[in-house]
C-alpha cells in the first residue's frame, strides 16, 4: 500500500499493547475476586480482559500448533464439542475447550484466562470451541478457525436471531473464514448450501445419514408435520402425517445420487450402539450417549476429528512443524499421537459421556433421573422421540428468561402426543401454565401444575421410588433443577456453575 | 389420525353431523410463530362444541376444498413470503369474495401484512398486497418484539407476543383489533393500535400461539363459521365435553395471567 500510512494489525499476529504482559495476571485476579465475591458470572473476567487488551483472544489462540476447531449450529453444539474434545484428548492431544454454557466470545476469553500461564502461554495443541451462531461471527472476525463444524439450522430464539435464513447467513461467515476443512451436515439443506461460501478452505467434507435413517432427523422445513398429527387433515393438499412417515428426504424428493459423498455416514442405530461408514467400511461401536440425535452428532464429531488428523499428518509430511523453527516452542509442541485408524476412533468415541443436560443421569432416592435440556421445537421433538416415556415418570419445566427465550410460541411446534399414554406427572417453571395449556390441547393428562420449581422438583423425585424419571427443562430451569437436586444428592459439576 | 377424537361429540338429533371446513393456509412456508397452535385450538374446540372439523392444508398450487368455512394463516420469513406471493395473488379474488361473504379469517404477522394494500420495503420498493384490509406497512430497522397485552372491547384483553419490523398503518375508518398502552408496541409503535378487523377478518401481529390463550377470539371465529355454514352456533355437548372445555379455559386463564405479568 504505497503512500498509505495506515498500519493494520496482522490478524495472524495481533499487535500487543504495551500492557499485554499483564493481561493474564489482571484477568486471573479479576476472576478470583469475582469468585470470592460470589459474583458468579463466568463472563466478567473476560469482559475486563477484552477491555484492557482486545488482542488477547487472537494472540493466545495463535499459539496453538493445530489451530482452532469451531463448532456451531442450533442443536447439539455442546454435546458435539464435548465429543470432539474428548476424542482428541483420547488420541493424545492437549485440548483447550470452553466450558458448557459459555458459548460466547467473552466466555472463551474467561476460560482462556483460567488456563494461560502468567506469561500468557497456553499449554495446548488445539482448541475446540463451541460458539452460538451470533457470537461465532464475532469470533471469526478476530480468529480464523482452522476447521469448522456446522451442525444444523433450526428455529430457535427467533426473538434473538431473527429468521432461520438469517441464522444460516451467520454460519456462512464462519465457513468463509475457515482456512482448513469445513465440515457440513449434508442432510440439512441450509447447511449444505454453505459449501459455496467456503472459498478459503482447503477442503469441504460432509457428515451424513444413511437413507433409512433420514426420517429420524427432520430439518426445519419438516416442522409443519406438527399440524398433521393433531389436525383432522383429510389429505387435501397433502396429508402431512403420511409425509412424515415417508421421511423428510422422501418428501424433498432427493435421492442419494443428488448428494455429495459423506466422509462419515451414520448407517444404523441401536440401543447404546451405532454403526458408521468411513472409507467404505462399516464399523459398529457401543456408546454411552443417550438419544439417536447424539449418534448423528457423533458422526459429525468423527468427521471433524478425521479432518484434524489428516491436517496433522499433512503438515508433518510437509515439515510444517520443523519449519516453524523460528518458534521453537511450536516445534517442540508438534504433537505425537501415533497411528490412528478408524477402529481406534471408534474406541475413543465409546468413552464419550453425555454433556450437561443432554441425557445426563443422576441417581436420586434410588431412582435414575435423566435431565433433558430443551431449547427449541426440533430439539424437544428429538428428545421426545429418543427417550420413550413408558415406564418413566415425566416432568416438564419451562422458564421464559432471556436465555430460555421469552416467546412461548415454540411449544406449539412440538408434538406432545407421544406422552398421552403416560401423561406428565408435574409441570413447573415460570411458564408452567403455558405448558399445561399446550398439553391440554394435545390431550396429554397432567398430574399437577406448580410454578414453584424448587418445591415441585423435590416432590417429583420423591414420587414412586425406583421408577426412573425424565425431567425436560429449558436452560435456566435446568440450572435451578440441578441446584435443587444438588442439595439432595451428588450432582457432577458440569462446569456451568450452580 | 383420528386419535384426537377420543371424546367424540355426541351426534346431532338425527345422528346428523355438522362439518366445519377449516383451511390452514400455507402451513409449509408460513408457520414460524407456532401458528399450527391456532389450527389445533380451533379444531379441538369445534369438536368439543359438537361440530366435525375438517382441516385442509392448502399450500401453493393446491385447489380450494369444496367448502371453506374458516381460513387461518400464519407468519413467515422473507423467503417464505416470496415463495407464496404468486400463489396468493392467484387466490386474491377468491379470498376477497370469501371475506366479503363473511368467512372468518385469522391472519398473523406476514399474512396480515400481505392482506393489506401494500408493503414498502426499507429501500422504498413497493410490493402490492391483496387489499382485504385497508392498511399499509412500511419496513423499518427497528424490530418491535416482546410480550404484549392489548385491549379490545369485544374480546377483552388479548394476550400475545409480537415480533415484527414492518410498521403497519390502518386507513381512516379501519377498526384495529385492539389498543396497546405503550409507545413502541403494536401496529406501528406510534398510534397505539394493534391488528385490524374487517368484517370477520382479523389481522394481527400477536402470536404465542394467539388462539390457545385467547379463547374469546377462537370462539368468535367458530361462531362466525357455524352461523354461516349451519345458520346458527349451537353447541351440542355432553357433560364430558363441557367439563373438558371448562378445564381447558381454566388453564388458559392461568396462562393468560402469568403471560400478562412477564417482562417484555
């Protein structure tokens, strides 16, 4: 740029402000003070660090020899991020990841402050970060991910994100910024279409479903099937319930021939068991994950882990780590993980456990209580389809705080008729009466409605000792339920605070 | 498909059935605000009043059913509106005739706007509506979003949730559905009106879904449909149906109270 006096910070090597050396110290001190003061919020130290040293995030993550894997999409971010991180760790890499629930930039900065040394050094090979769709855009303006994994776009918090197509556009920015591999859900048309935007990426890969499984995983365009299961459709204009039985792919008239080949395909699901096709061979493994949709998330995780491994092998072959000799630390950190074949991948996958609220099971009074986070209509539908209600007591807790979404419309996009046989023992949360009304119209018997969540949860877990229980909760309701159960029994720290 | 008829209505005097044909308009592309809840509410209540509801899902290109007694339409994304607009214009004469003939209709958000005279986008482009409601909408940057209570002489308080950036202005003499208390809410954030009412056609930004928590509006639509089709609105219920409806309305009353108390 001749004649220009503008200096631009190189995005790869962000400029260090004079006080940058102190950022880890100040950040850690704020974090400690915030904890001591029971300030609680995990984002506060991040806010301080962002203010005094805006380059901290990019500078710190730039140290990672294998870069950043960014995971985003509407449903399954947390579980999938946990799978990717656990698998990479199981293969011998040192992984930095953001704790559950802090899926915004400032949450990542806060988590980094906790992990960096006072000298600002991050002791990890790779970062696996979950970011919500809006923050992912904010993040890629500062840090270009090496790989990204884009899961799906479903209606969720329309009050925050606007329209679904807008959410897809947000994820398009992530695909654009990615330098290594962009991993896309082949079965979600809005996600698959992002391939056209990944101009800078070295490769685009897909994870997919065998044809026979597609009906289990509807896309947002299949949302209207709710009407069919409740209305008296006479077939005029298409009986949508038949369409649902035929599966969304059939409805869309797609054949596998129209689709690109998938790097990893989920071929079959069983009870805590899944079969994946990779490199033309089918491999079956046991899993500790709950719910069929988590097995598809596992296919997504496998695809991005394979991309990381290929990247590592390619860079090692090209001498990238030795060439980084100018940075002796990075050269020394060139990870050594031995040979990884698909069988080894299956073995590490079999060790992954569910994340917070994604089928997490807690033992209370001799009953197994499964906590199921519900955030949007498709997630709720998939949960209902995955966890059969028979033989269980069911409770539903619906709050409407900002983190839950204030608009209750989404409950009407969920089909609750699968609960007619067993009924719902207790409905709670701030919007318990909205939920009860929804169940009334689906003719699901309701035992009791009580907006006082703490008391309701305690009564629920005390009923029918020995009978396993499902508690469906929105985000803030989940936090409250866990806190209450934590006073009765041992509840693992899910990294989300109380 | 018929499992939701667990509590079948008692047959009429001579075993006669009293069908009501309900059109769900564009459920595939205009459905984002839980609009299927409106169809479900009308269907269930019709059955509990002793009518036989038939729901017809009408998407682009589908023919009208033989009878149309009520039309329910929902909100859509910009892309959804683009997908249905040509079909809507092809149906415009029929829709105008239905409206003039007293067919009750409920049009939420996107279809409310398209039922007006025109929509002016943020860059000044004018898109025609089908002109059933004397109103026009101007695209703006500011989104009006949040819980909302409006007051209507006929329906009492209407409880819902709005989420729109278009600002709608009613022509002189066009009756709003209700009035809101605060600036920055309702049709346009300025004149404290919300929605519109022309003959038996209701247009509104309120969802949540609208009808479950506002049984007075549901029953207005049902009554109008029954009067037009069968000459009068005459519930024929056994005790079971009457009790069930009372229970549903009791739950709705509690849900309304909570919703009205929540922050915007």
